[in-house]
C-alpha cells in the first residue's frame, strides 16, 4: 500500500542500579503503556535492566545472571503484546568480553542483540573499565543463549547490524555515546535508507547539555540525514552522583514530535508519535549528496524479524511537530538538584533534611533548593493527576500520598538550625530566621560557645595554655576557627538523628552540606566541618552560579529574605567581631574574588590549563583591568593554595554533578593530593612578567 504510517514510542524510567525487581516492573509497565497507545516500537534506556550506575558490580556474575533473569520476565510479558518491538538494554558476555547491549525482542522471542561500538570514557563515565566495544563493523555472529534460563530459542544474532520487519521497515541502533562520535552510525543508516534509528541512552545532566543534545545532535543529525530518531534516556538518581534528566524524544527530518519533560519526578513516562515513513524517503531523495553516497556504499544484509511494524489503521492521524522546550541554566538549577534530592530522600527511606543555616549565600541556596523540591513535587503531582486516576510511586512521602502545598511539605521535612557563637553577628542570625520563615522550615537557634570552651579546656589541661586570636602564631588562630567549624558538623549529625525523636516522629534526617566549588578548589573550608554531610547539592557550582540562581528564585517565588542574603558580604564568622560588626570576609582572606575564582576554576577544568598556560590566557582575558604583575600574583596564589589544600577534596561529600568544572575527586577530576610547590612553573611566570614589562 502507498500509506506507510508507523506508531513509535519512547519512554523514560527512573531505574536504580541493581534494583532488578523494580527495574523490570518499570520496563514492563512502559511496554504495556506503549502497546496501549498502539505503538509498534518501544525504546528504553541504556542498561535499563541492571541500571546504568552499577560500576564495579558489572564485574560480578550476579549482575549478569539477574540481568538474564530480568530479560526472561520481559520476554514472558511480551507474549501478550502482538507485533510490539521491545528494545531494552543489559550487559552480555561473549567469550571473555562484557558488552553493553541493546536487546530487541517481540512476542516471547529475542530477535537481535546489538553490542555497543563506541564506549564513553570521559566526564564521569568509565565504561572501558567494565565493557569492551564491538569492533567487527557490520558483522554479527550466532550467539548461544545461556541454557540455565530455558529460553524457547537456543541462539540469536549478536553484534552489529540492521533489522528489517516483514513489511520492509528497516531499524538501526545507536547506543548513547555513538550519537556523540564524529563518525556515528547515523551516516551509514541514511545511505542504507534505514527508516527508524533507536538510541538507548544514559545521559546525565550538565548545564546546557540537554539543549546541545536535542538541537545539535538529534534535530541537527536528522535534518542533515533524514530519518525517524527514537531517543530514550533515564531520569532521576540511580545511586551515583549524576542525575539523568530524561528528555526522551521522537524526531523526524529535523523536527520534534514528542518530548518527555526534563525534570519530572515520576518513575515512568511513555510518549508516542504516529509518523509517515514516506516523508523520510522523500526527504532523503531530495538531497543529491545522499543519493550519490548511497550508490557508493556496500549493501548490508539485514536481520529479518518476523513482525509487522507499519500501522494498519489508515485513519490514524499523524502527529504534528512541536517546539522544543529548552530551559535556561537558572531554570535547570531550580529543578535538577531539587528533583535529585526528592529521589535521594525516597530511596534512602529517610524522613527529611537537616541544614546548619548560617545566614550566608551557600546554606541559603541549599535550603531554598529543598523548598524548590517541595514545590516541584506538588506541581508534578498536580499535573499528573489531571491526566490519570492513579498515582506514581514518586508521589508518596513516607508511604503517604503528598496532598499538601509546597510550604507545608517543606515544614514536614526540612529542619534548619542557626549555630551561633560569640563571633556571629545579629545580621546573619536574622537572615537565617527570616529565610526559614519564608521557606517554612522547622528552625532553631543555638549557641556553640559552651561546647567550644569545653574542647579548649581539654586542650588546656594537656598543654597548660589557651590558644588566642591575639596570638602572633597563626596556628592558634586557625585552630580556634577550626574547632568551631568541626563542632557544627558534630552538632548537625546529633540534631539530624534526634530532632524527630523530639517531635515524636519516626525516621532520621539526612544532613546537607553547603560548600561551593570555589571554596573547595582553594581549600577555604575546614576538613570535616559543615562541608561534610550526607549530600551536597551545590558542590559542583561556583558562587556566581549560586547568586544567579538566588536571583531567579526571588523573581519567580518572591522569597524577599533572599534579597538581603544576596547582597551580603560572604563571611565565615569564625573570628571575633569588632564593635559588634563583622571583621572577617571570605574574599579578603582568600585574596581572590569569587568572580576571579570562577574564571580560574573553569580554565583549570575543563580548560586543562596549568599555572604557566593559565597566566598566558589570563593576560588576554584580564588585560583591560589588571596589571601583568597582578595577574601573575593571582595565578601563583591560586595554585599555591590549591596545592596545599587538594587533600581536602579526597573527603568531600558526594555532590550533584552539574558542571564540567567540578573538582569531584571521585570521578570528574583525578589529581594527586600531595603536590610540590610549582617552583619551576612560578619562576617561568616571573620571567615572563619581567619580559612583558620590559618589552
């Protein structure tokens, strides 16, 4: 027949590493949703049976075996869904090598196993640690299925290939990283006239990455090459520091036809589109270069699959294109970390969050994110309830459906405390109190002086002297500041464990840290102070990003208490006040402004500049408002402090990975923690300064 319509579906799942029961249930649920929508193809995410972030659990036989067990359950469910091509992901071992695979199945049969050809080994990903890439281009083998699972078939095609249905529809695959490579499979698929490309992804959130992925890669590729592209990505927190931001999409010929919301909280979501295959063929035919390339390419033998993919409903209305929904960076920050915190709270089975609220910008941002989390949860539930009668598991807090507004929910789960001392100002105390009122948190004020004095008395009993802020020995001054900071951490955990006991409520609270990336880069924090906690929502963000977010929140939500905090001068308040006023400021002590730290931090990572190269770069960036000597001094100051304090990064609290300039020692920024003094580098900077001045 002339009409060639196809109904296709993508889904987004909030899967969890090693949650084989829950992962398979979510996969089957989305398969049923796709089938009920009349879809003929359902595409899931990369490694969705095991969850993506299994890390070294991929080296365990258990992980492989439970993946096959999960696939067996999906196969059984597929028998009730005629002509639905289900594409799922799991690790599969061939000989000694483990492969990251897309598994195609329908009506109880495994049709083809496509192994990933290009692994992701940059950013926070280390796929090469566990997987091998399939290196036999266009070749597939006969793969024997494991006998212990009693599959109804003995073997299946495994490797690289293109599938073709009984009604002549060609289906090809790209698995996550392959979309990002220079020579991606899409180019081959275009000249082979592949109708549908299925991409199983596990792409994590980084600011503005989703805009590039959708606009440049999905829309850009199909605009250049034509074709229907089904992109499926996870959402949520699956056990690691990254957050998967969904945005599963259906694209054809450079136009968007379906897109799942980027930061919604539901465990599953399925969307479909009815598209015209002939539009792709006409689109490709109109581009002369595509036709010429097609004549030069070798024919590829397709793997025949015994199902029909074309829509038999001649009256089905084709889906209209839609405008992409792209968020600003501030909108992403107002939704991404809060969504992560909701999933973390649910999956850790804890009752809420505790934050030591200092009245400064960092802890204010973290506390505000908790309130934004509550608002987002309520909004998602309201939007979801308009379309469906039931509720998603993500709509429940402590096994009860969330039915309150954002401020009331915040009052149930957020606890804050201003831990003042004789070095604290009335200004920061009032800032903390006013913000807590705006947000609706359970707020208290305490003084830590008696605890500090007790600790110092213990020391005095050993060495018979009391350290003083008036001492000429800086070690005494630093020790007096550090003991205050570390006591606040201890008290935070005490209050997190017992606050709900005091309210006669069950459960415990998770402690949130509030150290930004600028401070941790140069070590402007105490090891094991309030930078140490269970999770840090802002650990990969610089101060300038935090200030922008606070401005966005004031504009959208009207929390007026933030205005005073935004314009305040950052201070640790660990030194004595002078006539009741703050005498200690962050930027004076650091010797660099936060704006300067932001520039330097991004040149270091992901710019990959060492001291000498950074100096040369900054002479161009700062040439209009800083002297050559000043630039040299600031570069040397930064790297000197960075080298001395890098050891602090080895114990940083896990943080939400949202920027490429993060100094996360665990995954993103592998560096030594014991450094030399950069003498040779600094000497060369001094020589260049002298040369530039004389020249």
